[in-house]
């Protein structure tokens, strides 16, 4: 008898995809790579009346977020992020939430000579963000 996907301990699907270039070939990955362009994606939520269990669960989390919004001040996306993060990693994740967009923005104005080192620093931050499951 084989184990089903629901019985496995799989990580949650990432909503961040990286566009990577290696040996003049473009590929997309959920893992950061050197010099990658970050792309945010929004997964589909079912067709018509047919909704998977994970989509129903997501709808329930959104309703819960709306219910507690007057207390928390968080919208559904913020509430989901907060509840998904490990309590010990929350502080570091919040710091990375601020650092990553600044580093990505800084890459646009950086000189060609400094670009490789800046790409390495950004890759380290992205990998830490992924490792913490932020």
C-alpha cells in the first residue's frame, strides 16, 4: 500500500518563484538561485463548485482573518503569514521581510563591478528566508 500525498510530510507550496538563468537557459524554481528574478504567483483556487481540501482550508483561514481583523489589524495574507511562521523565527522573518525588498531595489542601481557580490548577498538572504519557511 502506498502513502498518499496528504499522509506525507510535504512542505507548503511556495508562492514565490525565481526566474534563473544558467548556461544561457532560463528555468523557474521555488529555490533561490544566484542572480534570480523573484516572481510572485497566486495559485488557482478550484474550478466552479469543485474545491480541493487545501482551497477550502484557505477559505476558512481567510474568514478567520476577517473575524479577528479588528483585533489584529492584519488582512488575510498578513494573518496567514503570521500564523504559518514558527514563533522563534518570526522576528528574523520580519527582519528579512524588510531587508529583501531593499536589497532587490538596490540591485537596480548597483554598478557592474559590485553586482556579483550583491547577488551573493541577496541569494544568502533568500535562502535563509526559505529555510525559515517565512
